C-alpha cells in the first residue's frame, strides 16, 4: 500500500456553510451538493482523507499518523491515506465530513457539538485528546492563575469559531463566558497581536507553545491540561461509516495504526519527531530538532493522560464528555441535550489497542536517530515543559 502524502487542496476547492436549517452546502468549482440530516458516506475509493482543523498540517501534532505511515502500522488498508489541511475557521472539519469531502476529522468537542446541533450524523471514535490541550496565553509577567480575573478582559482568537472552544473552558472553571470580550485577531497572527500589546490574553494549545517559542513569541501560560476538567480533540467519522461492515473494518485497522504510532512516540519521542520531519520538511525548518521534539511532547502529554486509568490509547473519558455537553447546554452553546454515548463511542478502543507493545517498543528502541536528533537533550525537554506555566 502506498500511504502517500497530499497537500492542502481541500481548502482551495471547496466552500462550505451551514444554513439556519442545518443543511450543509458544499460549492465545488461552481457546482453544489446539499446534505441535510444524517450524513451519507461514500465508499472509500482510491483514498481515505483525514482533515486538519488548524488550516495547516505543517505541525508536530499529528505524529501518530506519520509514525504509523513510516513504520507500516496501518497494514494493508487497500486505499491511499491522505492528510489535508482544511480552512482554519474551526467548523470546516465537520462540514467537510458531512458532505463526504473528507473521511475523518479532528475537531474539538465544541465543534462536534456544533455538528450534532446541525444534524450532521457524526460520531467520535477515538479520543485523542484525553486532557484539555487548550491553553490561555499571557504576555510575560501578566498571567493569572485564576481565570476569574479575566472577567471584563479581552481574549484574542485566531478565528471567531474558536469561541466554541474558549467558552466551555471558561465555564468549566467558574468563569461566566459572557464576561469575556473576544476579538478575532486572525490566523496565524493572533499571537503576534497579543505580543504587540493587543488584548489581555489569547487562546492557544499544547504543541503550539513550543512552536511559538521557536519563533521568539514567549508567553506565560495557564495550561488546560492542568486546570481544565474537559477533554479535547478527537477523531470523528460519519456514523454511516461505522454501520457499514467494510468501512468499519477499515477504521479498525486505521485506528490501530494511530494507537501504535502513539505507543512508538511514548517510547522514543525523538524518533517520532524525526519521522515527522522526514514527512514534512517544512515542519523541520519551522521548528528545528529541539522545539519539534518539545512540541511533540507537549501534545503527547494531553493525548496520553493517565494511562493507568485508561483502557488504552484513544479511550474517551465519558464522564468528562458528559460534563462538557452539560456545560454547553448551560451556556447556550448547544440548543439540545446531547446524549454522550450516542455520539462518543469507545467501541473501537479494544481493537485499536490489540497490538504487540513489545514489537512497537523494539521498533522505537532500534530506530536509527540522526546526529541532530541524538543531540536533543531530553532532560532539557522536561525542564522546558513547565518553564512558562503559571498554574
């Protein structure tokens, strides 16, 4: 099988929107297709497409995929797997899934709730973000440990759609979201706006923290993984796909590859970072060995959580998701009571983790590191992790 890499074509070919009635419109080169109610999945023909919520794939965040691709952990899926960068408006991921222009996405729980409220029949099948990966960034020396101190303050967002991420995070720690003044400062310039003196804080996330540091954008951080009780992004598919036996079998193999990639990175993060750099040369140029490894470790900690309390990679913390959806209803972000167990499934987790850890560990232990990756000091990574953390 050829696990080929493809660039960010979707964002140029499609424009999507959701009408007030919940119908999804996809305009494609002058034509359009409409979808309402349950999304209908096209068969996997020729390719299976994963779509990013960030507007780019030139990051360390998706390391489980790149490791699985490099190490052959996907097995023979029978079709080409693709990574695509969708628009960074937040909700584009679920819209592309709903109209069959992508097959798996990585939305935040708030964006999944948007899809559910708009009658897109999507389900989360792999809880990558066990801990809350989102952070609040402050200019150096201006951070607060208690987010209640942000009442009446201005928080910068890269996209207005990110409010669906920030509002429940604030509500979960006792902050009235209506007391926050949000400003859409633009992607990818919102953090530069914070550094230049605009706003009081900005929404960021793990993995990005090291990227900003590499670019000379230094902030203090309130970490969601330490202060928020909420989960974060997960792998989401159409319900129709898991109801089809062939597509379900495909997804079982696919998710096992993601789990094996995570296990490999847990064992040897420098090797995982090197694999990402090989797949994405621009990412290596953007980060460099030290900050690339640090970025990967940041996101990996939120993916891993406390494995002693989990049944394996990708298991959703259902009580945390219950809490998330209850908060959304309370703050008015969801107009319905969402049945967590209808839309957040752990059905694939046992099979995803049914692999030989000994084999993966051996692969990781014997992976030939380049000289520059060998030079990355892992002890320094541990110190750097909490250097700018205020909570």
